[in-house]
């Protein structure tokens, strides 16, 4: 026979599990909508897609920026192993290559990240990706210059800007997304000193028709997003 204390414990466990599942669904749907509409995506639509009430969303994330912070922290945890890869790189230049490849891949894989990172730099700069990697990147840049592998007129901010530009290809979708490794290789070639070997570029450039198809597809998406923007941007602000 069960003790009287076991009943509330048994009942509480499914409730906790349901709450966790609700939160996970909210985060998944928020990421998907932010990838399309930015951080001003409709909170009501996020709740609807997650199959929960708006009150449940606000219990988990009282403000829009609380939701952004949660998404940012989850994504940043996915990038934590990059520090170990950089530390294991044989040279500072190799460390720079690891940094740029992993961060660009991270950004391309999740098109919601650029708007999330931009918002984080506004609401909590000390918590952002740039702050967490600043010291590591500065050390790599200094050593790579000493080794003669990196142009002397490049600094850590240049690398952060360039990798963000390449990673933003993920937000364009279509034929652009698969181009990031090739474009990053071109960027890395431009960062090296002139007497270093240039490896062959990976992949191939888009053909003229592929490029036009990608541009036209992007234009159509932008038109659709603009026409629906008024009905989707709602919910609480910070």
C-alpha cells in the first residue's frame, strides 16, 4: 500500500515533465519564427505553434528579452567546445581557422542566431558571444602576427565582423547557404600574408542561373515577410 506522501509526489512528476516539455516546445518554435521574422516575431504565434496558451509563455518568459536570453544561452552552450578545439590547434593561424569555421557554421546552421546576437549586444553586452571570445581571439591574432601568418593590419574585431558576415548567409537560405565554406576560404586567403600558400577553394561558385534563382527567391521571401509583418509583430517587449 502506498504511503500518503507518495500521491502528491507522483502527481507532481508529470506536471514537472509537462512544464519542461512546454518550455522546450516554446524555445523550438521561437527559434523557427525568429529565423524568419527576427526577435520581434509574434509571441502569440510562438505560443500557438507550441500548442500552449499565451499565459504559459509568459510564465516561462515574462518578457521578450527573457526569451531571447534563453535562446542565446542554449545556442552559446553548443559553441562551448570550440575553445578546446582552438587550444588544441598547432598554430595561432590554425586556431583562427577553427574559430572562423566553427562560428560561421554555427551561424549558418541556425538563422535565428544573427538577430538574437544583435539583440543580446543591446540588452546584455557582457553576456554576448563577442564578449566570451574576445580574449581568446585577441591572443590568436597577436600570436598569428608574430608568426608571420596573419596580415599586420588585421585585428580581432575584423575577424568577428567577417565571420558574422559569412555566417549570415544562413539567413538568406536557398543556394546561398551552401556557399559559406567557399566564401570563408576566400576571406581567410585575404587575411593571410602574401607569401603563404593559397589552398584550393572548396566547392564551386554559383552559376549565373543559380545566382539569379537565389536572388529572386530571396526577393519573394522578403516581399511575403513585409506583407505579413504587420500581423505577426506583437507581444510584450522588454
